[in-house]
């Protein structure tokens, strides 16, 4: 089978053998935003030629199924288990490709939240876990926290941590104070500030400026301090959300993503006295394999 | 006397008569960031020629006294009353100009906050108020909430509301969803969402996207919804800060600034069941007049 994690800026294709093991892998800057005039079929050919037979079934997850993607794969509502997701694949006519739906959930006020691609990662992680309730953290531009269990994905919450960091670093008065450099102590200082009871993000962010003005933060520490403030705000808000969702005891989130980001999250979570475990690196490929099996696209 | 509110992008000069009444006024795009090669003396001449005799005393407040300004006027620590501020004017050598210092305060964790220019507006408002404790709100790129009383300015807190709005609107995925338009209902919806107990700004901002995706917010409402979220977050955080500062009863903040912004703040405050009063429009000029009198620069 060919499984494709097809996002906004890049796409990564995996060839999986009959047991679901990855035998080949290729990535290309062929994300949805980079494909012009709807030339998705060409992109698929370019991505997959040579990594597996042309007769293999193909499955994709991520922004390829968004309104800006190839064919829209409508959101499934939460809770959603493997079978619900496997039954909702969207076939792309004239190809062997099926697209995994994104998920939508609603908070207590009825306000929607969405994910597209992360649901597949979560299912990839669940396959290696027991059926008990788990908390799964997926850091990124729009970080996701998901509560998942025997019934699949119960609910989730998005935090704009990565995007806020990028625009503050690149566009704000705070970013203009920053010099290149990394500073773990400044990261910790930012996380701690956002974890305190009286935290207030749009006020606390300004302290990146005032601490520099007062000579109490080096310009080389500004980036990590900002990152820490945003990460701490994410963790503090997510912990309150988990508590309201009835998740309190033995909270051991699984953090999945790029290694340096996972390390940063585990460091910040430790400051909130939370032990987090790293998840499997190829969670998306594992998730797509499980979904494809459930959908009868492949047989072990 | 000539009083100059000299900020980052523009400068506004007022000619005041012997009673402190404004008799002439002029503004120019001669803010600190727009002056190259330190040509501040030329800018002063260009700004003030013709609005008053050259022999008049001159006073300025705002970014002109910052490290990037003409001469740095060091921050005074809070609390700071009229006399403390009047005793700390920085004279610009070779001119008749004195610059009002900015203020610095520290929160319970010792983290600094700063203002430069707003302290003069607060003093301008106090002059029209009785000596009891007041809450003064100064909306802007970096909004300030100040607690002031008989002893002058006790403490204050900054919220990056205006700057966050600008960069989210111009640079983020949320801004790309927005169409031109104004929508009071969307503004109120954003304010209410940020005022709720379980508000979490970096999560709630994402709802500007999901509500559009779900067809529950029009593209024309995105800008005001974002503005409402940020404004509601400022108000919620400021109210907690006021409570920790012992300000609880009969809270009637005075909101000072550009008319449409004052109206927007009063509307949002009303959703938190807070009656706010508009302050005097020329608060900076009034404040500079009071400081100059206290410093003996002018006599009524």
C-alpha cells in the first residue's frame, strides 16, 4: 500500500509491505498550497513513481482533503473510532486514492474545532496503546491535544502556538528585540510565567520587551522566552480543558512530532510536573495502515 | 507654553495660553521612527514654527524620551505623583525643551512593565477628577490600564491588544479568511467568548477559522470577531489584575483615546457589566500643562 501524509506545504509518501512495515519513503515540497491549477494528479505521480507498484491501493490524509485540496473529504463528527473513519473515506475518481476525513468536535458552548491529518496520527498511536483513555499532544503550527480511548477520538482542542510564535517573532515589536540564539533558561522562565495562576497572555507577552529594557533578559533569550510563554499558555489552558473533560489522574500525555519539538514540549510539561512520553515517529503511516485495513483496502 | 505629544510615528504640538487652554495645534508625521540621522532639532522647528513664540517653554512626552528618541528620559518607578514626575524632567541641551519621564512598575513576581506618554495622559485626566482612586484605560497598540489616586499613578498593566490584532489580521491564517466589513454582533460574540471562565486565547483565536469553516461566521465578521476576542481577553485579564490590586467596588473606568476606539471599549466593557466613562480628548496636553506648572516652567 502507498500511504501519503499530504499537508499544506509538503507531502510524504510511504510504501508499506503486507505487514504494514515501511519499506520506502519519499517527501517532496508538493503540499496543497504549492500545487497550481489543480495539478494534483501530476503531483501524485511525481511523488509515488518508483516507490511501489502502480497497482497498489493508495490512501492519503491531511490538507489534501480540505476545501483547498484535491477533493473535499467532509469532516466526521467526534467521537469517531477506526470504523467510523474507515467508513468515511472519500475516493478520488479516476485514481486508486482514498482520502481520510478530518474531524470536527464542538465545545460546551457549541463552538467547533477541527483537525485534518492529526486524527490519523492519533489512530496510529492508539494502535500501539491499550484501550484505556489517553491524552495525545501533537505540537505544530496549530497544536492539537486529543483525548482518545476505546471508542476512538473523543474530543480535541487546538492551540495556535506555532503560528503565534512565528508571527510574533517575525512581525512584532517583540521579534525586533530578538537576536539569534537559544536559551533554555529563558524558555523555562517563559513557561513558568504562563503557568502561574495570574497568567494573562496578551499582557505577559509584553514582558519580553520590558525584561530586555530593564536589562533582565538578553536579546539572545527573547525567542525562547516567547516560545516558552506561548507553550506555557498552551499547557495551562489544555490542563484546564482536560480537567473539565474529566481527565485528571495519571495524566501521561503522549507527544508526537518532530524530535526537537517533542523534547521542547516534554521539557515544558515537566515544569508543570507532568511526565510525557514520546510517541512513535511514523504515527501517520501507522494510522493510515490501520484505517486501510479497517476499510478492507488491504489484508495482512 | 508649547506641549508636544511625540510618539513613534507622529507628533502633535499644542500651544497653550496662560490659563492652560489650547490656542493652536498641529500634527505631523515626525514620530521618532521617522526621523533619520538624529535630526530631532529640525523636526522640532518644523513642528512648532508659527504656532507660538520661540521664547515659550516647551515640554514633550512619549517616545521622544526613549532610547530611540532624542535624549533618553529614564523611567521613574511607580508609584509616581505629579511632583515626582515634574522633578524628573530631562532637559535637552541647547533647546528650551524638557522631556517627561516614562514610568516603570513591577508586578508581584518582580516582572517590569513600562509606559511612555500614557503617564502624562493619566495625569491630564486626574486633574479633572477628585483625589479618589480611579481606573484609567488607554486603548492602543499596547493598551494600558492604570490605577491612579491622590498619590498619582500607583501601578499599571499593558496588554498587546492592538499589535496582536494587527499582526493576526495581516499575517495569520485567520486574517486570510477575513473580508472587509464591520459586524457588531461578531464583535460582541468575540468579547463574550473571551469573557467566559474557560477562555483560553491561543485556543479561542482558532475559532475565527472553525466558525467560518462551519458556515457560522461570515468572512465580513472575522475582523470584528478577532478584535472582540482580543478585547475580551484584555478586559478579563485586567479585571483579575484590578481585583488582585484591591480595586473591586464601583469600578467605573475612564477610557481615553480616539473616539471610535473608546466607543468599542465601552461596548465591550458593557458586556462585562461595567459602565465606563469617556475621558477628556486632549488628556496629554492637559497633563503636560499640569507637569510644567508643578515644575515651575509656567505660571498661571
